[in-house]
C-alpha cells in the first residue's frame, strides 16, 4: 500500500486516488452537490415509572457519500497522473467520454471471485478528496450509474452524467470525540 499525504487546498478539483498504486484522477468538472449520509441505531428500553424509554446506542450505519459528475467531451480529462509523469488517453483531440466512464466504472468490479476462492475479491480502496472536508477519505465505490445526454454522429457519447455512490471504509472505529477534535484541522 502506498503512502499518500494530502494538504488542505492543494488542488482545486475533486479527485480519486487509488490507494494501492497511488494513481490519481481529477474530476473533469466538480460536482454541484455532494450528499454525505451517516446514521446511528439505538435500542429503546421501557422502564416502569419513567416517562420515556431509555435509549442505548447500538451500531452505526455505513457512511455513504454520493454525487453526480458531469462528463463533457469538450472540457474533459486528458490523462491520469502516475508518479511524476503524465499518461495521455487514446484520444488526444478533445477527449473520450468513454475513457472516463470506464475509468470510474472499474471500481464497481473486483479482480477475483470470493465464491471460487480466487484472490482479489475485495473492492479497490479509493481515496476521495474534495476541498478541506474530504482529504483522502478511504472509500469503496458501491454504484456508478451512467446516463447519456448527448451523442456524436457515430453514436459516441459526448456528454453524460455519472452518479457515484461511495461507502467509507474505516480502519478502526470512529469515536464522537475524534470527529469534533478534527474540527478545521482536517477532514473526517
């Protein structure tokens, strides 16, 4: 696993970094809205003689981060960052929306098959960065839905939307006090 460090405001576009390789890709266009959902389950116990039940914390639900990326062949991404060099995509004039769809969609597949006992059945961990709130948040991609909006005369997509749903992948439990302590120093 490669070590990746993030400094707040080090880039002005959202980005995914593949944790295992360090390869990264900035979003062509930043999303307009990001939805970040996290919940907590409580058990309710009735106690005779008091007006309300007692609540006992159960388990937290998974944290889900979702947004829509607009893909546009005129303002698209033109390469991936690897180590200190830039690798071009196959289309140097304009940009291929197909390349971008396939790059993001790869994360909803695995390399192996757990049912057959093959290695690599774990989803790829990606680090999601966007502004100061999300600085290398470890996630796996749950969904990557594409909706085509415009097509060329050869029926190549030239514009579209990718709706992405990420699930946070934590290394250890997160305490309430650690969220508040993070404050403005780092993202959570």
